[in-house]
C-alpha cells in the first residue's frame, strides 16, 4: 500500500471506530468499549506515523484523489487529500494525544448510563477524525466540514457532564462563538467560489495567480472572513473569550485535547490557507499579512500572559497560558518564512505535550481534593509527590527551560522575528511559566502564608461569578467521588507527555525534518504543481531549526525570571480578589455571550483594517 493510499485510512479509522462503539457499545462492557477506543486511536496514530516515515523526503507531497477523480489539465472536480510532512505530523500528534486522553480517562468518569459505555470514547474518536481530516484535506470546503465536525463534537465533550449547569453554559458559549466563526468561514468560501469557481486549495490559488496585480475588495473580504473563523478556533485576541469558559467546565481529558491540539489546528489552518491560496501574486501582499498576524500575535501574547498571572482557578490559568502561547505562535507565523514556521512547528509539538501533562496534573488535584483553587489547595498536594514533580517540570518547560522543545521553538521564533520579539517571548514565557510555578509552590510545597479559611472569606456580590473563577468546591470527575489513590494511568500519561516534549528539543533528526518540511509548506508554487499536475518541485533550502548559544541563554533567563516571579508571589498572601489595575480586563471576560459577540465583530473589523 502506497503512502497516498494510507491518507484516507488515517481519517476513516477513528470514524469507523466511533461507529463500532456507537453500535456495539450498547452491548459491550465498559472496559471493552474503552479498550476499543484506545485501539482505534492507536491505529490511526500508527498509520499517520507510518505515512510520515515512509514519505520519500520531507519535501514530498503524497496526493490521493478520492474516487479516482484526478485533475486533467489543472482542472478537477474531485476531493483530494495531501500528505505533506507538516500535515502528517499534525495528524500523528492529534492521534497520539487522543490516545493519551483516552488512556488517562481509563475508567475515569462515573459509571455511564446503561447501554452507553462507548459514548465518551466514540466522541473522542469523532473529534480525532475531524482533526485528522482537517490536517490532510486539500479542499477548502471539506476543511470547513472537518473543522465543524471537530467543533460540534468539542461542544458535546465540553458539556459532557450535562447534569451540571456550568458545564452546559460553558458549552453553549463555546458553541455560539465558534458557530459565528464557522458562518464567517463559510461566507468567505462562498466569495472565493464566486470569484474562482473552485473549492480546492490548489485550484483557488491557481485561479487567483492567473490575475496578478494585487487583491481587490472581494479577495480581501474572503481572506478576512475565512481567517476569522480559523482564528476563533485558535483563540486569538479578540476571538479568545470562549476558551477559558470552556476549559473551566470541560472534563480534564477534554482540556488536554482542546489546549493540546485544537487551538493549534486553527493556527495550522491559517498558515495553510495563506500559503496555498493567498500567497501568490493575486492574493494578499506579504506586508499586509505580516502586519495583521503580528499585531494580533502581540496583542494575544500580552493579554493572555496578564490574564494567566491573575488566575487562581488552575484550569483557567492554564487556558490563558494557551492564549498567551498562541500569540507567540502567531508572531512566528507573521515572519512568513520557513524559519519562523519551523520554530512554530517545534513549539507546537512540545507545547502540546507540556500543556496536556499540566492539565493531567490539575485533574489529579480535582479528583483527589474536589478543588482547582490555588489558595484552597495550599499545601494539600504534599502527599502527591510525583504529581508535584510533574507539575513543576511542566512549569519550567512552559517557561522555556532548555533543552525542552518549547525552549527550542521559542528560540527559533525569536531569531526569525528579530530582537524585539526576544523580549516579548521572554516576558510572556516567564509570566505563564511563573504562574504555573507559583501555583505549584503553594499547592505541592505549601510555600508562603497559609490563606484564610474559606469560611471566613468574604463573598463577592456576584457569587456565581466568584465560584466560577476561583475553582472552589468543584465536583470530582472520577467515578466514586474523590480518589483515595491515584491510578497509575493518571501518572504514566503526563510522565510520557513531558518526556516527549523533552525529546522534541533533543532529536536532531526531527529538527532537520521539520526544517525541510517547513521549506515545502511555504512553497506556494510547489504545492500547486504537486497537487494539480503531479510533479514534484524542490523548494529553496533554508537552515533547519537548531540550538544557538543566544537561544539557550534567553531560555535560561526566561526560566530564572519565571522562578523569581513565582518565589516573589508566594512570599505574599494570595490575593482573593484581582488587582485593581487588572479589574477592567477581568470585566471584559464577563461570561455574557452578547459581550463576546460584540468583540467578535470588533475583531473582524480590526483584522480587515490591518489587511487594508
């Protein structure tokens, strides 16, 4: 079987697994349903890894036209899957993280209703199938279909504990904001179809290239609308408001997927659409795309870091750190160079493992103590020694400690973007990593003054909002209530994820492969030639991502700064209310859907202004 022929199987395997679990899951015992879920997720991961390894070179693009509907003379009506190394690598990452989430959730939830043992693993497999399909498709409309399949399943997973009002509210906010993004994307696709009569990425790019001279209003509008929907999924400011609300209520295994890969897929989609469709002479000029991505990236990184430092709800803290790092990824993409993209790819690989491991540790705290409040958990984590070690290592990796892959990706982005980007990345990494280390020092080491008793804490006027933002008295997610003993699977999974993040920074072959894959990904003409005419084209070669002395030193500085911030914070009593200067930012994140819709519209306007 050729590499191209494996591409449909990467998507079909989890889809078939979900169908099996929906049908046979009604008669299977719980352990069998969960075992089948892991096997199907592992099968898709194995296929993606095989396809990536068997691809002749990092610049090759295996292409599979479904149903044999191949193009003739550059024209086609078929649906195509394209397996370049970046797409295949992302499909492999998605599948491995889905497997990790299912392994972490082994007999995790309360016993499901009778005849519904396969519900959760089936939803995860559907989520995996949507993400893999989005990573590999070469058709813009099918990218939308796969992305919305992923989104609809994500809504259901976020509100999985449907008996809790907050879970339903968080899922509704998630659904409404992301649905608006879907509508804008679909409208943008419609405009592109009206202009070109095509839906394939390569075909649209070729049609736009046939009319050089810069974009007109319709092309600009289509770019803004399509990218808006993708940036909503990526949680870029000001489209980010849904993320923390969803993470606060979603089950821990779902948070591992949302922060680990779903947000990154929005960034991947933005990069894919730009370089295959709009990077040619008839698309968006590079200075305009650079200006838009850079401005949104800086805004996202700064706001995410500030909000992350202000949190005491551990899930929200990690959610805002994801937003902050999304900003750094956008800064890397804004360079519009293979070097910047290679740094982002390395960073995404390592960040997925680190962030999923941190959420896994927070899940252990929630299911052991019934809380994710940093102050209420003060000193309670001393008995969870290995979980505390993992949480601390995750915080250091998030801060950019060499030789973790997060440090390497950050260093490559800093070098590609220029001197000012170094200061931004160091400060954002220090703030997010420092927030995690601060929480870990209080929870697992018991450092700092003991907070007042929860009984004596003054209750704000908006009691419901206070409960949602502090994380006190949360319901454990595991069956049987609070855990008396932490299952081995809940510790093995984050250990493996952090080890993988470390391996990303240490494997020279991976760095070289990503560098060559980034060269091919940013080769607009090469993609069009490979998909439409079946001819391989060798792109210009650039130096692969690598460690530099400056990158190591800046990573050590960010880690030292994060540690200093954490130690300085724990010496003072923990704040039960946000600092006065941060109150306006907290009020922006009101939880009211109407406010978020207003900011969504403001974001479209801002993006259009930056492009024009």
